[in-house]
């Protein structure tokens, strides 16, 4: 007699299961391009302008460009310890860029 044990607990990481097809994360395609981008090395910040109930605000997404062994360029949102300094500087530049965009918005309303 064979005994079958079924776990009701979720699998911690389905990506490691060799019997499942590889799934790649997808990001929604934005309707509009970013209003600005800033880069430090291979780290890039995309700045997005949003309007809600008459208020303008900005969001930022970060990405890391890298080249695979075959020469194909890829994008990631995972950073190594060495990438963190570039990520921090990129965030600083994005902050300054958003401050400038907010000033332009304010001047445009006056």
C-alpha cells in the first residue's frame, strides 16, 4: 500500500520547482512615458507624473541594466551590495529632479 502525503502549506518558492515551467515577472506597460529619468552607472530612476483629484505628485521606479553572457541587455530590480551606492545616489538625483519638476508645476499655475 502506497502512502500519499499532501501538504496544505504553500510552497515557499515555486520558482525553484523543476517540474513547473519557468515564469518571468511582468510589469504593467505604462500608458505614458516617464517625465524624466536619471542614471548613475547602470542604475536608472524613471520619474512618473501623476494627477489625482487636482493634485500633482511624482512616483519613482528604479531599475538596473546589465548584460548577460550572450551580450543581451536585461533589466532587474534586484541590487547587489556594490549597486547600493549607485542606487542611493540615483535616488538623491531623482529627489532633486522631482523638486525641480514641482517648482515648474508651481510656476505654471501662477
